[in-house]
């Protein structure tokens, strides 16, 4: 338990009070450092998972854009084939 000693000095101009707390010296057990390291690791893991999720969304967006482009190309080929078929009917 911490002991407290109060000493009062009085001079003619003013009084001065000093409070002295005596007890065991504080020693660091390393819990602050351990907590800081665990917190840092948790933040790094969260950033990693957010980055991976955003990367997956970008891959999905790119796949959708590529599929849409392929559909457009196929539609253009069908249009060209229809024009060729129409030209062949007109020439016969």
C-alpha cells in the first residue's frame, strides 16, 4: 500500500505544502508493448482483407467488361453474316 506523508512549511509571506507519495517503484511488465503489437497486427490483417476484397471486386468488374465486349463482337459478326446472306439472296 502507498504511504502518504504531508509536510507543511510556513513562512511569514506564505505557506507551502508538499505531498510525498512513497511506494514501490513502477516497473513495466511489457503489457503496453504487447498490446501495441497485437493492435498493429490486427490493423495490418484488416488492411490486407480490405485490399483482397477490393482486388476481387476489380477482377469481377474486368470479367464482366470482357464478357460484354465478347457479346458485342459476336453481335457484330451475326450482323455481318446476315448482310452477307441478304446479298447472296439478292444476287441469285
